[in-house]
């Protein structure tokens, strides 16, 4: 009886992670002009909408846009002429193209975006690693890495080109994803082999995103500079591990948004 309950709980976690971690987030904003901040548009997935940070805007529904996410924090501090917050939990590159670009105009001045993690199968990879052996986890990470190398670049190019077409004068800041784990540390949960593979995949994802962003003339924000020392297993994490509500698992906390993402975005903007 006990084993059945454990198996059922594991299956529930796997399903919940797959459903809940499928989101991704991004943000866009206008650069400052002579004493005022021009129009700012925030695009992307859950890392830009602020899943994990709490204080969600009721009007955003399942997109779970947070007042503690870096786009909202930047807007509150700089008071742009207009602010469109369209980042949405669960977003993939195709969702940005079909659902988030209408706020971009020729007068938009600044755009920030984080996208690509869900295209690479972030949710499924994490649930696989949480619930399975090292070998199964590493195989799933290898599959995700192959996608990142071979297929994601073209998807990013399509999104970035669409942003440039709609807002040709905007400064576009592309935000990356943090490494999840501190290595060589005592940590309950995933093995060192799993943690290392997940970190390596995050580094690969960031390197591909950074290259595509540079080729489009966009700025890239490396959040590993600010998240260093605040990974999971660090003793002072700015990322949630498996938690309730489960859709907040493996997402930045409010401190991760304000201390990790906001400074990087502000510097690049």
C-alpha cells in the first residue's frame, strides 16, 4: 500500500511539473529619451512574467504576471511613457509570434525577452531528472541539448526578426537563464551527475541565445553574474526547487527577480 502511494505521488509530481514548468517569459522596454523613459514592452516566458515571485496580477490569469517580476519593477522605477507586459507562463517561441507582438510599434524604444527554455523541453527534462535514474536523466538532457544546438537557433531567429520588423528602432535586451545548481556542495535531492548535466544544458542554452541575439544586434543579459552564490544547494537560493504550487518549481523567487534579473536588465537597457 505504501509503495502504491509513493508511485502515485511521483506520477503526480511528474505530471504537474510537465504541465507547470512549460512556461517561459520575456520582456521588452523603451530606452530613455531626454529625461523620460519611452515605451516599454515586456515579452517572453515565465522567467519574465515572474512565476515563482508571487504577487500575480489577477488580470493576467494563467500567464501569472507578477508585480515583482523584473519588467514590472523596472517600469515602476523608470516610469516609461507606456508599458505593455505580455510575457506569459508557458510561452514558447511560437507563442511570442502569435500572441505577444501586437504591443510592439515603430515607436517602441526598449524590448526585453527571455525565450527558448520551453522549446527545448525544460519541463519534461526537469521532471525526468527528478523522478528517474542518472542515466535516464542524462539521456533526456542530451536530447534537449541536441535540440538547442540544431533546431532552436532558427526559432530564435524568427522571433528576433519579427521584433526588429515591428520595432526597428528599439533597443532589444535578451535575458538568459541561470544555472540551477551549485556543484560540489552537500545537497539533498538530485545527484551531482544530474546537477552538472542540468547546469551544462543551461550554459549551452545561454550560449546559443547569446549568439543569435548578437547576430541580430541585440544585447544579451547574462544572469549567471548575479545568480552566482544563489543557486539551488548554495544555502541562499534565489530559485525554487520542487515546491507548491508546483508551477513555481525551478523559477526565480522575488529575490531572484529583484537581485538577479533586474540589475542585469537595467544595466543593458
